C-alpha cells in the first residue's frame, strides 16, 4: 500500500499513506487491527472542523467492537492543496476514544 484513497460523505478524496499508518500504529497501538474501521470512519463518520487550525477536520464514528474501554474511532485529517492547486487531503493520525452519551 503506497496510498489508499477514500471519499468522505461530502465528496472529499482523502488518503492514507504507509508512513501515516506506521505513525498511527506506533503511537496508538490499539489501532493495529482497525484499519478498515478507520477508513469507514472517513467514509461514513461525522466530522467537525478544528477550532484553532481550520485546515484540520476531526472525523469520528462509533463502533461496538473496539478495544476494551473504547467506543469510537477518531481520525484527524489535514486538508490542503498541492503545488498544482489540487486537493491534498490526508489522514494525519487516528486513535480510539470513549465518548459518554448523555440522555435527558
């Protein structure tokens, strides 16, 4: 795998490089067996723009079968343009997280 491309719900093409995957699994070893779920998070998950760096978007999606104590995959995507002004959007990092739901 050199680059793996996926399209998000808004039509943006986003890619994952081997270098980024190695970074993710080195610093977030809980992700080792969850690459397909990471790509699904980009395809179908919710996203919000980072409040400080507007070139970053946070994608998140719930899963029932993650590592113990986690219920979401979170992915940070860097949006930008390459030297030819074409979209250059890539997964910067990803990890598993527990989000508690509050119901009224």
